């Protein structure tokens, strides 16, 4: 995990809602969301693009988070 300063996290302390960076700097949080930074290449999955564009097909991506009503 790397923050916006390019410094990696060395420890997450969930009991204290705290992250400690490699440089010793600490951050407290109310909600922690870890983004893995994966790259998406939907075109490598045969038929995925068509299914994604079909409004009647229940296919979603991380880009739909928060906008999808089930």
C-alpha cells in the first residue's frame, strides 16, 4: 500500500483505526478502503464488453460501485 507521497504503509492497526507508514508517519481513519490498483482489460474476456453494455444483463465492474441499484 502506497500513499500519495509515494511512501508505503508498513502496518495497519485496525483496533486503533490507524495506518503507520514506513517513515513512521501515522494516519488515523474512520473508514479504510484499500485499492489494489489492478488494471482492467475487459476486452480480454470474450463477450464481456457486450454483456456490460446490455442493460438487461447483470454484469458490473468496480466502476459501477455506488451507482448500481440492485
